[in-house]
């Protein structure tokens, strides 16, 4: 069996890369596992305007590529691999990968980030990738001349809409309330854009189209009080998808719109499913709970967390990079204290033998 790693970093977004730079500079020879979305969310972003040190902004992909080169320069290695299960109570810990292999490590930094949330509209499983997308920067250029919808009311939705407006004829932001969650600056840019309009108090119930035609339309529901889907039963979407009446008794407006593309911008869910059977504490939304205050400790010795997977509040590139460096420093201190404890133990044993 091969020797355990000193530290494995799961995730190669900006938090994982920052942890890699710091642990590599500390000669811990980190292994970074690049999961199903190498480089993380920033690779799906165009310009990052609020990362300190770039007065003219910096491309998300560029920031990630530079971070990876920087980590490699100090000795970090990168491998593709998705962790399916972890056994973190033993020494060393063991990670089971989706390709059937396993890895052993003394310390673990979880930086698996968060993935795009889906809204639960009928047909979304079938049409994702066929005109339905969670990434405007990836798929926007396919929608030149289309009318498109963006679902959501936060900064992601505004950013998607502004990017799509470069290609599409019209962009309609569909938001379930009548007040945006987005920052003032992003909301103002979207409101002032001549191609961008809003559907307030509205939700996407069903998506129409096929793999052959792509997305051709959407059924939207609306109600003056917002959150219209809460007023419908669970099968309303299936009925809308089949062209049947949605729910004549329900007090919602239903209409079908012709669109060539739909983009989800409704936030993210933390990637922590592989930790379900471990003692690592998760909050009700699945975010890793650290032990409190300024720390990345998870409460399980040797396991640290960084980036969006442990941060339901800030979720910024710069805060993710910051917690990545904190996790690396916490890991280094933990490995040192463990080595010191082992030395003390050996000295005590030798003295007892004398
Ligand atoms: P977010 O702030 O959590 O916003 C998610 C939006 O989607 C909310 O408006 C929410 O509605 C809506 N939503 C959630 N679930 C929904 C569902 N099932 N159906 C319909 N609508 C749903 O997430 P985010 O926009 O991804 O932003 C996350 C963080 O990243 C924020 O801190 C943001 O500032 C930052 N960010 C910054 C930039 C930038 O500055 N350029 C770009 C992207 C993200 P409610 O409002 O009703 O809850």
C-alpha cells in the first residue's frame, strides 16, 4: 500500500488553490483532487471586478489558471478525482474515489465548493444542456437572436442576464418576489439595460421543447403575493408540461411564453454529499460547520474546510481564497502539533524503558 499523503485538498477552485499554494510553500507536498468541475465557479465567470489588486478586473478563468501555476511552482500536484466517501476518524484517513481507487492522508482540506441549484421545473432533467443552462458564459453565445429567460433575483441572475444581453434579442429575468436580492450596482445595470426586462412574482413551472428542437417555450405562473408555486400541488408542473390545465382552482395566473433559452441563476448548494456518513457537522443546508470564530477546524482532528463549502454568508472569490490560506495554516499547525506529540510519546517510552 502506498504511503499516505501529508495533506490532500479536495477541490480545485480558488479556495483549494489558495490552500495548495500555502501548504506547498510549507513543504507539505499537497495533492489537489480536481473534482467534476475543475477550477470551480470562477471558471464560469467572465470578469471579476472586486478581487483586490486588479483595478481593471480579471477574468475568472485567468485567475484560476494563474493560481494553479503558482501552486505547482511550489510543488503541489494535481489529479482528477471525485471523492465519493470519506473515512476520517482513522489515522491515516481514507478517501474513496468514484473510479474505485482510494487515497490515504494524514490531513484533509475540504474545498469542494458549491454547485448550481436547479429550480425543479418540469422537464429540466431532459432539457439541461439543450437550451436550458446554469452557465451563461458557457452557453450564451448559442442564443444569438433568441428571446431568453433568466431565473433568479440575486447577483448571479443579474450577471447572467447582462452577459446574455450581448447575444439575445431580449432577456427576461423571472423572479419569485417583487424585490431583488442582488446588490444595488448589479440590479441597476440590469434595470438600465434596454434588452433586459423583468417578470415579478413569477416562477418557472415547466419547460417545453425536446433534445431535437432545444428549448422552445416555458410555462410561467405568477401571483401578486409572490412564490406562486407554493399555491400549486406537486403535479402542476407535469400537467403544464403535458399541455393540460395547471390547476383551475388555484389562484395563480398561468401563461406560456415562446423562448429559445432558459438560464438558472438561483444560487448554489454545497458539495458535501460525500461527508454524509462522517462525524463532520453540516448545517441544515449542507454547509460544513466549523468550530466557531476565525477557524477552519471542523471538529474532526486533521480535517479543515475552506471556501463556499463552509461559507453560506460571504461566498466571494476573495473570502474563499482567504479561508483557503487559513485552512492551510491550520493544517500546518495541526500536523506540527501531532508530530510534536509523537516525539513526546517516543521520549516518554524511551525513558520508561531505561
Ligand atoms: P443568491 O444571492 O442566494 O440569490 C439566489 C436567487 O435565486 C434569489 O433571488 C432567490 O430568491 C432565487 N431562488 C433561489 N431558489 C429559487 C428557486 N427554487 N426558484 C426560484 N428562485 C429561486 O445567490 P447568487 O445570486 O448566486 O449569489 C451568491 C453570492 O455570490 C452572493 O453573495 C453574491 O453577491 C455573489 N455574487 C457576486 C457577483 C458579482 O458581484 N459580480 C456575481 C455572482 C454572485 P429569493 O430572493 O426570493 O430568495
